[in-house]
C-alpha cells in the first residue's frame, strides 16, 4: 500500500511528460511549417521575383544576378537553410550551393507548377528538409516558376531537444515533489489504518471482556443466592464449605499469623485464589512487623500475577523486613525471560507474553504492570532487578522503604 500512490504519481508524470513532449514536437513542426510557407508565399508575391522570372529565358545570368542576392538575404533574415527559385521548366535560378544553380531541381515540382502548394519533408541536395513550395505567377496569373523554402530536419530536431532540455527540469521537479508528497500521504494513511486496526482489536477485546463479565456476573448472582439460602436456614458450616469449594481462599496458609496485616492477608488470599484457579500454586514466606501498605501490596500482586501469566506451576513469594526496608523476592518455575529481553522488561508497553484470546489474563494493553512496579519501588527509595531462578524461571528481587 505504501508504494501504490508513488507508482501512480510516477506513471502519471511519465504519461504527462510523454504527451507534453509529443505536443511540443508537433508545435515546433507546425511553427516551422508556417514559417517556411510564409517566407515562400511572401517571396512569390515580390515584383522583383516575378520580373526576373519573366526575363529568365532572354538572359538567365541576369535573372540569377538579380535573384541570388535576394535569396541570400532572405535565408539569413528568416533563418531558413535555403531559398530556391526555379523557372517553369524546373531549372534552378538560385541555390545556396553555386554549382547547383542552372541545374534541374532534385525533387518533383509538377504539382507546384500545376498551381498547388506543397508543405512536407523531402531529401534534396543539402539534406532532408521540411519545405514549402509555392507557384510564382505573372500579372496575368500564368505560372512562370516555383519558389521553395526549407529548413533542415537536423535543426528542427535540435529545436525539439532544446525545448526538452528546458522542460525536463520541471518534469524532474514535479516527479520528486509528487513522489515525496505521495509517500508522505501513503505513510499517513498507513498510520491511520494501523490505528484503526488497533482500535478494532481493542473494541473486540472490550466486547470479549464484557461478555465474560456478564457470564461471571450471572454465575456470581447464582452463587450468592445459594449462600443466602444456606445462611438464612442457619447452615453456616455448609455455607463456608460451599464458599471454600468454589474459590480456594483460606486463611493462615502463608506460614505466619497475619491478624495485624489485613491488607497483606487479603492480597495473598486473592493471589492464592487467582493463581490457583489457573493451576498455579502460591507459596509464601512472610516475616514483617510493620504494616504492609497498598504500594507494597501492588508490587507483590503484579510480580506474582506476572509469574502466573508466564505459565509457572509454582510461584514462591518472599517478603521480609530489615533495617527500615521491605525486601521481596518472587521466584517461579516458568520458561523464564530471555537474556536479550531482561533489560526491557520494565519498559512500558513491552511484554514477553502472547496469550490466547480466551486467556483469563487477556487485556487491552500489555506491558503496564512491570513499569508500574518499577516506578512504585523507585518512588519509595528502592530498586528492583530481574534475573533467572535456579528452577529455570524468572526471579524478581526488590527493596523499598517501610512507611
């Protein structure tokens, strides 16, 4: 698509140039034809020419002496290559080459001596010329000779080449400007089409997400009705068993009591349920005394979820506190991150994951979570690094100030 407008512009310029050159050549030839005809017709009407032709049979040398200087002047003044005046028998009286004077003309003059005018290209003694031939008449209208004026075809070709040399720079300029403009327009159109494709993909993602949420909402309402029915009849134990059966959320499964860490406990319970629903087991090692806030919870959630999305079967989450800092480490046994991509994983918009459309982790935009983690950690005076776990998966380590 990018080259189609450019090709159209090139084709249009070539076609236009060809037509223009054809018109230019025709214009040069038409102008030359009119010029030689005008010169020939004007000379044929001169009294000096007619008088000399009427006396040519009495004394040819006198007629030649009178007409040749006139022919020479006209050649120079009108810019023609020859002026030939001949009598009614076709004998030349004037000619640019002295040796040709007094000889019979080299081309057929019968139609001209019959009263017709001729304009065309013929080959004569000085070469191929575009010429005009007209009859010369006396005062009574009788044909007494012929007058021929011509310009060499080589000169006409030179005039056409000169016109081409003046026209060519404009053609090249138009071609360059047109090509650049069409390339710019094509690039803009290509960008617009890509944006439309992206918008269409995002729309499709929203449609799938909306449909999935509607299904989940319907299922959730049904489960709420079941729980409500059990609780309303006093079957508390059955209600708890039912809840534990539909979502693997349990308490005190993280190695320590977290009564004073409600946000951390809720975060780990939610991660356990989310990862477990997709076949990933979350193992935890928590040793903190300060209250874990929302920013630490955000970092843990994104890193653990990232490992789950990478296809890990086990995610190991460690969080300890020492000297006013939280230190965390997330390990998984997934495929890991290629070495060439380690430096880019925290770049916004970059993602190593390519998920199927029905994946529960599908979203409209990838490569946001780890960028958010990096900014959150650095804003808390800490840092984060990524590497390879001994199990072959990914390893994330971070530290951030306790608040």
